[in-house]
């Protein structure tokens, strides 16, 4: 008797096979020594010591595959300068896994989920993602490598090494380092047109207010030139605001509590509010396109507090004179700087960690830093995390308005330590603060007790959570 | 003894059975590229995400089974859950209603075979080819509160323009403008044109002879015969609108003051920014159920409101 295959049976068979295949493909990688889940409010406890795998020699003959996670864009010109030589010297074949900055971290997260991360990763400190990767064992400690060859960490800025260490272990070397938004970029022509005093390193915050008010120019009901702007919304700036007008910080030293109930922390927030709503000279930092940086580039902004690295974008400005002084120290003696670094580390997935370590050293070397700083096109103005790059004659001699390079070198030595949420939940904290900060800038909220209470009670809800 | 006619009947039945089986196998073979793709690349990950939604999964550590805790947290603790649903619902209703009306209007216009129809069709269709990220950047310049073209033009006629993307009240309307600019003249319009061209001309002629004016012809001929097309566009439009992400991710980051904080943006933030992939999976499944319910409601509605010529459904 002939018996047909029913569509239902075929579909069922196909579905079952597919589910099995998918389950096999999607299954998480084999468990590794990471850290035990933590109770809310507690830091995760290490399940086992994190140690660097034993060094292994590359297979003689065929080059070993070697994968790098870097972003496309700002560093693009560096790879041709270092990779061919490295491949030859270490008998490896480098595969660059490059995606734009906006998707770079997500790409790495996805590959971690697939158990397929490469050997070396380029990561960031501003959004806690480096710390999360390191604390969970995705990036391995480098201390053994450092100790074995007595590698001198002193060549790097101390603030970068401090930032890239967690619980006494070093998780990466600094590919870049900077003190964040302590540059006071100013359009000299716009300031002169308004008879404003040009900002200098001796200017006070009151001087900046006066200069911004004088240079803010209207044409009828249109704003022709904005007097002032600060960068958009992010955790970096929330910390900076909490620092620059008083000796304060957004979080307590252990990163477990909000300090926004302290008046000295609130002072910077009030100052920003006033620039936008009392003096009415601020360009909204909420506009993303064009953002304040683009407005400065186009001569529409007189004073812009921004990352010192922004200078690279302005190097070719010809239609007006500009300069960069350092941000004033507020009454508490802080400029409101914030140590930041790009972290380059070795992953636990690497089968040749000794070679990966060598690459980390090459990426963070003096030569790479200078190449980054000198490259044309995608220029980096925060090259390397070391003084011998920032102070090298090649980079100091680059054409910038007078004082810009010297001021950059000054603030590099003063970067204040970064305190992030202990549980690496910076983006979540930011989403609590964002709408309130936006309302403050828009004048919908006043910088009063009720406002700060809202943040001060909202942030702990996130800080009370465990590490992911 | 078996009669000859019965023997023939058995043979014929066996032949038909063999034919049906062969046709079935061939049919499945033909659709197997899609079928395998769907099962492995869609259904498999979907089922895996259902499992993840029942776990605490932070990407950097192995999933830990926690039952329905993620669903409970979403419905009881997540302050942005309802905000995101509300904003998404608002966006979907406006963009679907206005977008469909606009697309239908353009399709009717182009169906009249007026002057330069082909050029106009291309002109209307072009914005839909612009990638959404490029559209948002372009409109960011146009809608900039201080140096944007739109507010400049408004000032010329004595109107002080709003902050658009920087204003909690105007950010959503600004996103409507961006979204509708790119969609009104796009695929939906083309589908409407196809639907309009499928309506028999004799029906219009008959209605005309009976004294029906333009409005009556539109109301009693065009709309009823276009209801399957409208239903199709509504279903796809609603699913697309509910899944809105890029326009807010690039243009507003969900702000200002959460005015454009859409649901999929919330899923993305929880999954990738907060590394709570298990929770994000639960949010996605809640959203899936909402979309299925909406789509089911639309299919239920079609029984009463959608006219299929010849009674086919």
C-alpha cells in the first residue's frame, strides 16, 4: 500500500531538525571560570582566580590565524603601518574585524555570546564596557606578561593604568588616553566681534559667562552666533558637571552611592542650567545634527567646552581664528577633567595569548601613537596613552593655533580619576539622568532641591543592582 | 469478485495518491530554501530567545534559569516599559493612519493618468529609497531649531518655529514628518496603485450611468474593492510602525525627556547597553504577543469589513 508523506509530517520533521540544529548552533559556549552571580548590592565574587593562559608557540610553517576587534574610522591608517611587519615577525595571519564605532561594542558582545571573540580587543572605559568584559573574564589580566618580562608600565600616563586596572589586576594597556572635556575652544573672531575677552588659562567661570554673553549674537529673531555650548548628554558630562564648580563627584569613591544631594556637586549643574536659561546664550546640546561641535566648525558658536581631542577636527579651519584654553578651576580647585582611555586587551578566547600580548604592546607603542597622531584623513588627536607620544616633537610640532598643544600636554598631566558605578551599569544610570538633564537644559526643571532629589533617588535604584 | 469498474477506481485512486505525493514533495522542495532559512534563521533563534527570556543572561556569563521573573519585572518594575509602549502606540497610530491616507491619495492621483504620471511616480517614490539614517541626518539639518531651513522659512512668514527634535512636544511630530516623507510615496503607494488598477472599469461606468458622482464612486466602488489592499497595507504598516527603532536611535536617542522612547529602543538598550539580554528577550516576546493580538484583530475585522471579489479570502 502506498502511503503519502503528509505536509504536516514533513513540516514537523523539518521543524524538529531545524530546532535541533538551531539549539546546537545557539548553545552557549562551554562554561569558563568567570565570577559567580552576585546578590543585589554586592559585587560579584570571583569563582576562580583569573589567570593568563600559558604562553604557546605559533605553529611553525602555516601562519596562525589572529583576529583583532577594532573599529573602522579614526584609526584606519594605523593598521597598514603595523600589521604586515607583525604578521611577518610572528608568523600569523591577521584578520581585522572592523565595524563602525556605534556598533563596535555590540559586535563584540554578539561574538562573545557565540563564543567566537578574537584574540585582541579594543574597548572603552566611558561606558564601563571594558570593566564589564574584564570583570567577567572575557579579557584576561596582563600582570603575568608584565611581570615575566619586567615590562615598564611607567611609560604610560598613570591615570590610564589606574583606569585599566580592576581589583589590583591590569586588564589592558592604553591605546589612547585623554582627560575628557577640559578644552575651552573659542572662536576668536566671534569673540572680538562682540568685544568679549578672549578666554585664557587664567579665566574664571564668571569670565566665560561674560564672554559668552558678549559674543552671543542675534540677527532679528535668529541666532547668528551662540555664545556657549557644552557637549550633549552622556555619563562623561554628568560627571564633569558634578566636578567643575565644587570639589565633588557624581558617585561616591566606591561607586556605590549618588552624591547629587551635596550642594558642591550641584553647583556645576546650576551653572549649565543658567547658561541655557538665565543668560540664554547656550546652544542646545540636545540637537544631534548639527551638534555643537559642527556649529563651532561652521563659525556659529563662540565658546565650546569639549574634549581636547576635538582640536583635530578644527585643525583645518581657515575662515576664522580659534584657540583652546584649559577649563578654569572652579571654587573647589577642580577643572572637571575625567580620565578616559581606550583599552586594548587580550581575550580568554585567544589560543596564542603571548602573540596577542605582543600585539597589544605594538598597538600601544610610541611609534603607533605618533603614527596615529600624524595620520592624515582620519586624524586622531588623542593618540596613545603615553607622554612620549603627546610630548614628541613630531606631534607638538603639528600646526595648531598657539598654545593648543601646550595646553593639551598640561591637562594630560592633571586628569582626575574616573569613578564609575561599581556595578558597571553606567548606561542605565545615564537613562535615569538623561530625561531630567534634558528638562533642566530646556528650562522645564529648575536646579532646586526637588530636581536633585529626583536624580538622587532614581540613581540608587540602579546602583543597588548587582553587576551584570 | 471485484467488478472492473471498482478495479479501475482503485487504480485511479492510487494514481491520484501518487500524483499528490509527488506534487507535495516537489512543492516542498521548491519552497525548501525559504523553509530551511525560516526554520534555522528565524524560528530557531526565536525559540532560543524564548528560552533566554526565562533566564538571567548577561552575554558575558552563562544563562541562569529564573522562570518568568523577567516578565514579572517588565510588567511591575520597569518604569520605562509603559512609557515605551505608549510612545510606540502613538507613533504607530499616527504614521499608519496618515501614511495610508497619504499613500492612497497619491495612488488615486497617479491612477488618473494625468500629465507626467511616470515622472511624478518616480518623484514620489524616491524618498522611500533614501536610507533611514541618511533621512534622519538630512531632516536634522532641516528641522534644526536655530539654523534649520524649516524654521527659517517659518520666520519669513512671521511664525516662530518650535524646537522640533529638541522639544518634548514637537519631537514626535518631527519624527512623523521624517517617517512619512520616506514612506507615503513608497511601497504602500505602489501597492495601492496595483489595487486600483485591478478594479474593473465597468463598475465605474455602471455607477456613472446610475448617476453616481465622483465621491459616490469612490465610496461605493473604489473603497469596497480596495479593502483587501487596505487590509494588507494596514497589517504591514502597523507591524513596521510598531517596530520603529532607527529613526529614534539616530535622531533623538529616545529624548528629549523620553518623548520618543520607543519600545524597540528599550529592548535594544536593555540588551546591549545594560547587557541584560534575558530581560530584553522577555520584552521582545511581550511585544511579539502584542503584535500577534493586533494582527489577529485585523484578520477578525476583515470578515466584516473586507470585500473580496468572488468571495475569495
